[in-house]
């Protein structure tokens, strides 16, 4: 095995004024991968007005996200979301973040997750009931609808979307519109463009709907078993409740962090499975062994879906939706023996880390079996949900949603590629498909 120590810092080539700006704007993932492959684990990037370190070694992830985490704050990109999405868990820091994390943690523990699992299964079953026996489908669009309906039902109850039909479209418009405009959001939102006007209108509708739900719940005095009810019941050490503004910010954060990322996990998983029919068959065999082929999956089956879980883990390794994590140094510190000045941007390339042959044998291959009865990978080499104290609070929710989702789908349908070309990713905030992934779905013959 090659030396596993991190390499020294190397300056990336670039144009005198713009540095790496143009290749990043054209294809950030390809540019980062090429730089890290050619120059090693630590690359200095030049961008107008910014000092950037591009990193992809587990020791540096541990340093930035765990051991020296107090020296790093949220990235400039996340801070630009605050005027719209507020100070939810994703963007808040310091004491506010610690308080909110403590208040929200019970809503993502075992008993709550079992309730959510039942919702997930009902939602997906209702969705795929409309699929035809043989049909070409845009699986990314399907999975975006599934996860959107799940998060709305978890937040506000199962009847919410049927009574608020415009909210579903607003959620889709807002969260699929967060692309390259993020860097220029204050300007872009003010331009008289059709997309910017539609986006602003969708944000306003979503804000009104959330505010209305919070106000109605507070005035009714009735308790509800959904996530909004949990937010309203939550109390801090001194008995303090969350303000309406903070509840609003956390709800939008759940939409932002939990809607698209889970949909993308399922999208990439279906694309991979369409190329690997033997892996699909093992999922069907696993489901049949649990259900006898006579009943649908239940939340109690989830811990025993070991192969389905391995498929999801391998998909997250190859196509992590959060493909790069950003931090900004808030004080003078040291990384890899080099002084890091306040204001330095640190970009952690998770996609490259997950495909490094030092940590994973056959790193480009889809091998779910690497997650079953095998030694765990080296720490900090597999981090699809982050690591350390700020690890994604919804990681178990997302894993359950995707494992149950893929197992339910494959118990009823087989997936077949329409195009011989592999799906191509487009990386900006998340790792989305560059073009729609069309797959042919065929109903699994019923026994007897």
C-alpha cells in the first residue's frame, strides 16, 4: 500500500488574476479531482479575494472537524443562506447551535424514528402504486417527490400536503433552485428574471405556510405527534421554549438538508442498481426472506435489511450528496505544520476522499459487500454525513428513509438502464445528475 501520510501543501496552477475561478465554475468536481490526484492531499487554490485550502486526507478532516473545530466556523457559502433560511442547525454557531442541537436531538432518537419509518413506507407505497407495469421514469423526479412528501408529513402530519397543495411546488422550486446562484444570491434575487421571480414567490409562500402552521398550533393548544409538535414542546434547561422565528429556521433547515440529499442518495442508488441486476436481486431476496412475500415491509424489518443498507452505504461512498464540506478559519491556527490565517477557506473534498485507493480497494467499483462482515474503514475516510459534534443530526432518519425506500421499490419493480452511458454528476452545492436519469421500471411478477 502507498504511503498513507498526507502530502505537503502545493500551490495549484491558475491564471494571474482569476486563479482557479474559471475551471471551478465550469466543473468543480473534475477540477478538484484532477488537482488532488496530481498534487496530493493538500492544495492551495487562488480565487479572487479568497485564500482557499483544498484538502482530502483523513488526518486533515479530523483536525478541522474534530480536534481543532473551535478554530473553524461555517463557510462563506452557508453564511450567504442565512438571510433566507435563518439560523437553523445548518448555519448557526456557538451557544445558539449547542442549545438548538440539544433541544432537537430527542426528535431523532429511536422511538421517534420508528414513527417516521411508518410514514416513509406508506408514502412510498402510495407513490409507486401509480407506476405502470413497464414504464420509463425519471427516477430523480420520483425520489424528489417521495422525500418531499416524507419531510412534509413528518413535519406537519400526513394530511398537510393534501390541504396545502401549493406548498409542495414551492418546496421543489426553492430547494432545486439553489445552484450556482448561491454565490450571487443577493443580486440574483433582485434581477427581473422569470426564475428569480418564481424563486422569490416560492420562498414567500413557504415562509407564510410555516408561519401559519406555527401560529395555528400555538393558538389551538392541541399536541400533535409530528416534528412541529416536538419543536413546540421542546424546552431548554431553564424551561425556555423556542421562539416562532427559531422554529421557522429549523423547519426550513430540515427542508434544505433533508429533502434533496435523501432524494439524491436514492437517485444515485437506482442508477447504480440498474447497472447491477445481481445486486437488485439480492435486495428482493432479502425482502422476501423477511416478509415471506405475503406482506409489505414494516418498520420492524429495518434493522434486518443488511444488504439494502450496504447498497445505500456504497452509493453514499461513490456519490455523496454533500460532496464537499466548507469551513472558514476564525482565528490563527496550524494545519499540517502550516500557519492558517483567520479568514482562510478550507474545502474538504469528500468525493475524492471516498474514492482514494489508500482507503478503499477498487475505489471506483460498486461493491456493497465491502460493508458486510468486513473491517471498518480507517476513521475519517467515510463521512457522507460529516463527522464530529456537527455530524448531521438527521443521519439515521436519512439512512432509514433511503434503506426502506430502496427495499420497498425493489420488492415491486426491477430497474433497467435506458441509456448505455453512465449517469454524469453535476457538482455545486450537492451532487446532482447533470441530466435526467431515465430508467425502465418493470413490475416484479407476483407469485402464483
